[in-house]
C-alpha cells in the first residue's frame, strides 16, 4: 500500500484527476495484468489454466490481477457451478473485449512503428 502522504501519491492523484486515461495507464502498467487478460481471451478461463499458460506468475499475483480485472469490470467471474470441488471460470466482459481490441492495436503499433533499444 502506498503512503497517502507521499509525493508519488499526490502526483498520481493529480494525473488521475486530470484525465482518466492516466488512471487506465496506471492500471495497465501493473505487471502481468494485460497478459492475464489476453490469456483469458485465448480461452484459459480457470485459475489452473492461467497458471499453466503464464508459467512464471505467482499464485498471489495471479489472484490479485484477477481481482483487479474483476473490480474494474474487465472480466466476469462465474462460480455458479454445483460441483465439488467448486469451480470458477473467468471470461472477458464486453468492456474487457473492447479494451483488448485497443490493446491489440497498441501491440501492433509498438511492433511496427516503435524502435526500442535492445
């Protein structure tokens, strides 16, 4: 948790108040967040499937990113299965699908138009 009296906190709050794009960029900059979203889009809809697809992600980070994505209504969590053990599946929401399309465009742009040092 960030200190509420820090300069970084004040700067981030200022930027988020100025334009909500800054808030979205801050969310998307969290490590693994977009990869979790893309993995769900590719059909990896269960925690274990996501963990297998994203080999180096820790359980804690994966759980945290799923909560963030759900909190921001980018994915939906379905746990209405009457099974033992219980089953949870994740799918992109309509908003998540729209964001994914935009991110695909940014990925294409970064691959074709940007020159990053190696």
